[in-house]
C-alpha cells in the first residue's frame, strides 16, 4: 500500500512546484509516485491541459459526481469547485504508488476523516510580500482574484496546526529537501516496512534452520 500525502498551502505557496520536484527525485530512485489530478469547475488558464493539470468540468457534471459519491473530498475554493475523485487515489495506492494531493485546507480536513493515516504537510509562504509577488508573477489572475486569494490565505494559514508537518517555502532547494525528507521518513515507519522486513526475517530464519 502506498502512502497518501496531502500537501496544502494558500495559492501561490509553491506546493505544485515542490510536489513535482520531489516526485522527480522519487522517480529517480525507481519509486512509483502519482500526482492526483483534481476535477474543477474553474476555467482553464492558458497552457493548462484537461486530464493533466485538472479535469475541467461544468458545475452540473461536478454536482452529478458529488451525488454519485465519487469524491474523496471536494470544496469550494475562491468561488470555484475543486474535488479529488476516489478513482485518482485508491487504485494507485493499492498498487503501491505514493499519491500526492495538492488540495486546500477544507479538503485536507475531509480526507483526514476518511483516510486517517494520510500524511498532512502545510507549505507556508515566507511572508506577505513574497506571496503577493508570486501571485503577481504568475500573471494568471486579475488583480481582483489576487486580492481575494491574499485575503483567503490568512485564514488558511491559521489552520496549520491541523497538519503533521510545516515547511516554510523560502528557498525552493531547501523546501524540496524538506518535503523529500518527510516523504522518505514516512515510508520508513516500522509498520510501513513490514513487507521487506518480513522477507529478510524469513530468509534469515531459513538459514539458521539449515545450519548444522
Ligand atoms: P488553482 O485554481 O490556483 O489551481 O487552485 C486553487 C486552490 O484549489 C489551491 O489551493 C489548490 O490546492 C486547491 N485545490 C486544487 N485541487 C483541489 C481539490 O481537488 N480539492 C480541494 N479541496 N482543493 C483543491
């Protein structure tokens, strides 16, 4: 069974970049990691692709999925609906893949109830000025949207105590190493290591038995 990592931050906090970088490191080690693709009613930004960045759906399609119980979690964020389908998570984890969710704090709270062993990480921007600078540098949102996101960010950041880990994303290199450390440590917990450890124990015991 793979791990489920919930990574939350205010928008502009840098979590998508961080997750992508850590996934690259994991894949370099031959570990299977999957970045869950959410459904959203938000219109695509230039360059965003359906099925890669998000599944872009209408409010009606989204509501139908809610009715059919297809979401592990969903929430309204900055006026649009966002949700993680069970389908994105369950099969991959069963096949041993680590799954990363880039979701807001409301979604994180819902997952906590349904997947208690999920590892929850909160990414903090280093300051007000830096968050504003990052949102403006993306050139993806109109000033009104940026203002809304800056306001919502404070309430989101105040929820940090509900997470297992906090990373302050000041320097990308350092923050990447921190997230990588969390992911690695989570996978090395004794109950997670049961499979490979039992194999070593079996082999060891077999040798002892064969000794004269
Ligand atoms: P953006 O519109 O900038 O892509 O995302 C806005 C916010 O929605 C981000 O904080 C992001 O983490 C959150 N978000 C993206 N996908 C999901 C999801 O599936 N569920 C929830 N609850 N939040 C999501």
